[in-house]
């Protein structure tokens, strides 16, 4: 299909056009000028593309003559045609239109327009594959992650000196997570085309000892999902219980071996539902920084967990509590650097909590929330009895509130700081019972840790010979103490309903805040569709 384009370049088009009768031969300098003008005009919509061509003196990347240029065109068209492999919508790159534009090129100006069109679509594809199709902040207010997008001129200059197929293949995230998700996507697509996992389980609860058709449906579904070997037994026996336990573990459910309402709801999720989660997870993986840090902290909100990862391996893990699922409490998603911890912290109450929760109580009773100190702008303690709190509104309230260090402090006995404008951090809590819950969304947005002391020891191990002794020496003073980390640790607050578990298989979690549903809807609107929909 590239016959005409393959025959000419901006510098060798005269003979072709003269032979074809398209126009009378003109000086080569005029043709070069026409080519440059066309490229400049068509590239003007993308500053980076325009910059590249100006600096490269409008040398072509795609429309030159010879094997190198043919290989570049072929590699790009092939990659665009298979964009759906990565959960991107092939249709938005308009491959047919590009092919037609190349076939119909007759003049030097046409060729310049083709050159710029190929570069523009190359940049769109490169950005989409490497940094994501969507802009997170446009999807949900909790998606405050800033996605890095590389300059277009960098992509073009690198591509011009690289193996075209190798370069295009390397644009996708090279993380273990992404590669496993890509593999799972293909597996689920085959399952979807084959009819899925079979009959849904038609009841809301099954437990050991039960018999009947519903038990057979449960067994068949677990067999289809790979959680147990085929068997003819129609009884909820030990083998079936083991399959249920394995499924519960892989889906973040309470692992009790009983197929209750929550377990059956997750069991009955369709292949299409899981495929959507995987495609969304791939998009989310593209949003993360390519350099995560050899050591980094990973908080997966849907998994209610916090991990320390060293060189790709989890070296520490603890349960976590995330923000409550209401408008102003959901934990946001972003990356930052943990710089220090505070042992025996004070809790400086956020103004939103003061005005929304505590001011109405103080207006009714000035002695309410007596565990908190009220301070003026200079940090001096205010005599509650001398203030009529009912005279203040949320806007006019002039005081701050603080809870001194102690075991009953809302932050517990240690907090871990990565200063950010969202006032989010990791911390201890006196409410230990919450960590036994299956769904742990209770905080005002910060991340509470089940094992904060052990978390501190792990962080301090790189700078203290005896991190536990050091920590408790500071703790036993009862004084608020800031401990700076010698090496700041990257922190990534993510939200992943599909991810790689400890055994290397993809696990699934519930969409606690409904964010993945919004992302799928946005992807679908942009042209991403499941295979059955695409035909």
C-alpha cells in the first residue's frame, strides 16, 4: 500500500512527478522549500513536533527513500493497528486514513503533510502507551496524580536513531505488574470468547456439609477459575472448602472457607468485569513514574495494605485503614517522598475537621472534645469558658486545635511524613479493632497502619544499628521527636483492583470508591472496548 510513497522523497520527487504528468519539473530547492513549508504547517499543532523538525532542518523521518524509511513506516502502522493489545483504542489513530493519505500523495506538499501526520500520530501513540490515554484529574477528584509526559522532540530524536520495532515495543511500561496484566488481559479475552466461567452460583450462602445444585455450580465455577481440580462430588467437602479459601485469599475476602454473600458476589463477577479491571489497571500502571525507587513504599487502597518494596521484593507488609467512602474523606492517589517520622506526635486537627465536626459541638457545649487543646494564632492555649463559640461560622472561627502526644492521640505514637498539600500521611492509631475488618475505610483520608512500630524499625534499619532500641529510646521520652530519614523513600499511594499477588498470579479487589468504574467509562468513551463489543 505504500507503493507511491516508497518511490519518492522530498528530495527525489521531481522525476516521479514529471513522468506521471502531475506537474512540470521545478527546481529541487523549490521542492525542498515546499516540503518544509508543508511539514511546518502540519506540525504547528504540536509544539514539540514543530521544534524537532526546525532543529533537524526538516529532514524526513518517515517519507525518505530506502529500506530505513520503509521499516519505520511499517513498524508504526503495525503498532497502531495492534494498539488494542495494550487496552488502547486502535480507532483513534486512524490507520486507514493515514494509509489513504500516503497512497494519494502526489506532490511534494502532499509528502510533507504525510511526514507531519505520521509524526503527530506517532507522538500520540507514544504518549498514550507510555503515560496513559486519560488525564487522571479529569476522571475523579481523588486522582491527584501528576502524570509525566515526555517532550515530543525527545521521542522523535530517539526514534530516528533506533531500531523502529524495538523502540515502539519498548514504549510500554516494563514493570512486572504491567507485563503480567498484559498476559492476563489476553487470557481473559480468550476466556470471554470461549463463554466465560460457566453458570453463576444461584444462592447467597454455602458452607461445608451443604449439597445440591448450588454446590455443583460453586464447584464448577472454582474448577473453571483454576482454584480446584475437577471432581464428581456434589457435597461441600474439604476439597471445595480449600478452593473457597484460595479464592477468598486472592480476592481480599475474609478467608473462612464459607461461601457467604460477599464471596459469592465476587465469584459471580463475569470475565468481562475482570477484564475491565485489568484494562483499567494497565492504564493506571502507565500513570505511575517509570522510576519507582529501588526502595519504595506502596499503599494499595483497595487492598487496605502498605508495603515496603526493596528491589522489586516486598520486605515488609502491614494492614492499613484508608479514608472513609464519603466525598471529603476518600484517600487521594499520588506519589511523593517520605522524609521523616515523628515519634510521640501531636495531632494538629485539620481545619476541615474543626469547622465541620468540632465547631458545632463547641457551640453547643464549650467543654466538648475536651481532649483537644484550643489555641490562638500565636499557639497560646485558649480558655474555653471565656469564648462564645456560637458566634463563629466555619469561615470566621479564629482558633486552631491540637491533641498533645499520648497513647490516646488520634495519630497513635508515630506518624510518617511525606509533606504534601493534601495533608496525607501514614500513622499509628489507637483504634486497633478496625484492622480486623474486611473492608477498612474509616479514616479522614490518611493511612493508618496496623504495625506502625515494625514499619518504623524497617525504615530505620538502614541508618541505625539497633533500630528497635533507637525507636523506643525516643518513644520513652514522651516528647514529640522528629527523626529524619537519611535517604528519603518514595511513596506511591495507588488504587488497584487488579494486581499481581505474592504467588505471581493476578488478584482482584473491590472498587471501594467506584473510581475504576469511572475510569472504565472514560476509556470506553475514548474508544476502548471489550473483544465481544469490537467483534
